[in-house]
C-alpha cells in the first residue's frame, strides 16, 4: 500500500496519466482484498462460535440414541465417573443381561457399566462414585427378567459380584434415593442428564453437556449430594448387601406370567 501511494504521488507530480490510472486500479484491488479478508475472518469467527455453542448441549430425540452415546462414553474408559443409578445394575449376572438384550433392539447399559467397573485399571487414576437409589423403578425393571425360582440364584450371584468388585476396583458408592426428576452420569468429558415423569416410569428426557464449566458445576453438585448422604464404606456395603438380600421378599411377579419372563411388558423400557 505504501508503494502504491508513492507511485500515485509521482504520477500526479509528473502528470503521467497511464501511471496514475494503473496505480488507482492497484490501490482499489488491494483495498478489495483487504475487505474480503476481513469479511472472511468475521464469518469464520461467527461460524466457530456457532459450532461451539451447538456442541455445548445436545438433546437426544430417542432413548436408543441417548443409550448409544452413554455406552460409547463408558467404552472410552473415562478416568472419572460419577453416576446416579436406580439400582445395582452393575452387579447383574450375565443371564439377566442376556434376557434384557433379547427385549431391546439396542446395546445394554448394564453390561457396559459392569464391564467398565470390572476391567483392570490403575486405582490411583480412576475415580468412581455411584449413588445407588434402590428405587421402585428397579423392581419394575427386574420383575419380567427373573423367574420366582431364580431369585435366590440372582441374590447369590449379585452378592458374589459385589464382593469381587470391592476387592479389585476403587469404587465408592452411596445408597440413597435422591429422587427421579433429574439424574446424571458425569465423566471428565461429558455430563449426561436424564429424567422421568414418575418414580417407576422409564426415562423420557435426556441430553448431554460438553461445556467444561457446566460439567464442573454438575460434578461439584453431585459431590455435595454424595458427601451429605455417604455413611462410610462399611455401612454402605452393608446397606447394599441388605438391599440385595431383600429382593427375595420384595420382588413380586405378575400372576399371569406363571413364572415365565413377560417379554411384552418391557420391550420398550429403559433403565
């Protein structure tokens, strides 16, 4: 631009019409390039912020879509996991998980959570905190999957799984029914939030947050709730074992099933 200004000055002094015209064209061209560059920079800035805003929150239109993303997050082996679950899904034996898989056209959250918790890990690196609600919804979930004559086997296998898990992995859990309105699963990269309309209904509202400030807020809130309800390791273990043992008395079965798994009633349910 400075060179063009000098040429233009000389052209006027020497009265070189052609040089003057050429210099004017060059100046206009350079100014146009500068305007276009600035315009593209502004457009890029706007687009990047739109993408960033879009990525901060993701709403899921179906349970299957939400379920798929949650399982994908668990399969990525996060270092941090904070989650609220309606019951001890992570202790279910394989035959219960297999029956559930036959009812649903999607992957199993229970299997993904159990696999994540049981896999070998560096205990100093992984930090897992679970709030286990042991809510009425959990009984509704189990009813069609377990025959009356199988309840004792279920209880025994779940207690055995709990003992093995506690021996090998740094899992801290708290038995407390913190409500069904909003529950979460939080990792260092994402926060999944889901809700129900009633205590026993399947999840119906679900979304994902990726904004780090929001993730930290949800994580801090989770820890406050966890710490306020945590009764110590030994008492929490005893509480969960007592709950598992109570399944024999607390599980009721549909008399129409006559001890068979009722597939129709749960084909579209989600934990």
